[in-house]
C-alpha cells in the first residue's frame, strides 16, 4: 500500500469504524477494572477527582489499542475464527491498524508517566509484550495465557504508581501484590478458556495453544485452578467490606457456572465456548470491582454503573459468539 493510500485510509471514517471493531469495546472494561483496582489502593482515592479521571482514561482505552495491535500479527488464524473482523476481510491493512495502535499505546503511557516516571518502564514493557504476544502464542503451548496475563498484571501496578507517586520500594505493598496476582490468574483464565473458540483455526494455522495440544477437557481443568486462585486473592481484600463481598460472590458464582458448563456440556466445540468465555470476562470485572469496594465501599453505585455499562456494550457486540 502506497503512503498516499495509507494516509487516505487513516483519514477515512470507515477506517475508524473498522478500528473500533478491532478494539473490542466490550473488553475495554477489563483493563479499566484492572487499572482501577490498582488506583483504589491509594487511601485518598477520589473517583471524581480530575487526576483520577485522567489516569483512568489510559487504562480504559489501553486494552483496545492492545487488542488491535495483536490482531495485526495473527490475521492467519483470525481469518478462520473471526472472519467478521476488518483485518480478516482485508478492509484495512495491518500497517495502518498497527500505526494507530502503537501511537495510542504511547499516548496512554505518556499520560501515566506524567503522574509517575516509573511508569515509563512498565509502559515500554506493555507495548513490547503486546507486540510479541502472538509469537509466543503460536510457538509455545505453555506460554500464551501466562504471557498475556503478565501484561495485564502490570496495569494495577501502573495505576498504583500513578495515584500514589511512590517509588520502587513501595511496590512491595502486600495489597498491590494481591491485586497483581488476581489480575494475573483471572486474565490467564480468560485467555486459556478463550482459546477454546479457536481450536480449529489455531490447528489449521499451526498455533500451538494449550487446547490444540491437550484438548478441551485439560484446558478447563487448568482453568479451574486459575479460577480458584483468583477467588482466593480477590477475597483477601474484598472481604474488607460488605459491598466487596457482594461483588466477590457475584463474580465467583459466574466463574463457577462458566467452568461447570465447560466441564459438562456435551457439545465441546468452538460454537459452544461462548458461555464459559463470557463467564471469565464477567467474573474478572466483578472481582476487580470487588477490590475497589473492599478499599472504598462508598463507591458502590459507581461500581454498579460501571458493570451495567459493560453488560450493555457486551450485548451490542457484532457477533454474539465472539468474545
């Protein structure tokens, strides 16, 4: 594609509609909740403070930029498992999507760095991780969920640093460590169970994901372990308030139902993977909101509004079977 056509594509409203699809707006709430949980550790956290609002924007949008960037490196398998996406259809080019994604991620990092210079390191690590994720996903069956999860686990760290302005030594905060572990294991489960919808496409394009190598049942059993660890690490903080317990319980119930469905459904195929996958997303968001409420129970109505908005956006996704 020539530079002239590239510029035309970037200035075309249809391009931005296509880019919005690749951002998966219903998943922006995942990174938003993870970043918010780290921010909430700050004792003087105020949800309506201008600093809080500005710092939250990169977390909310960052996931979308990251999703679009990783899509640029796995068009082969997405063309089979997600043919509705503009990159799969050739409507937009990987180069144009990649340029916008990297610029968006850099802007997000700059905002967070303005609050704490230590976020420069974590911002760079995040961008590098997103750009190299597909390489590890395709070649190493044990790496995919963990490799993606460590990137998301950096979000509460960056949120904590942005709000507190503290330094390296303060990263040993036990509350922060518990939130990091929650983000890591809950997102690892989302990634692992999410691979269930792509088994055929990944097999045909030679992606060595865990479900391709070991199958549906083994993947769900490992997902059980991730879910149990997530439930535990969330409970440590969520149990500090009645509001936190309610959100923890809701997330835990949804996670259990999703895992049970994946275990006992008779139709263990990609077309039947949506329910357990959505369960991992819902539980992840609810657990992180439980963390926020564990620290700040007065934010109950904001947490309810956040989750309800997520469900509305999720309901409007273009393909119901895709998460």
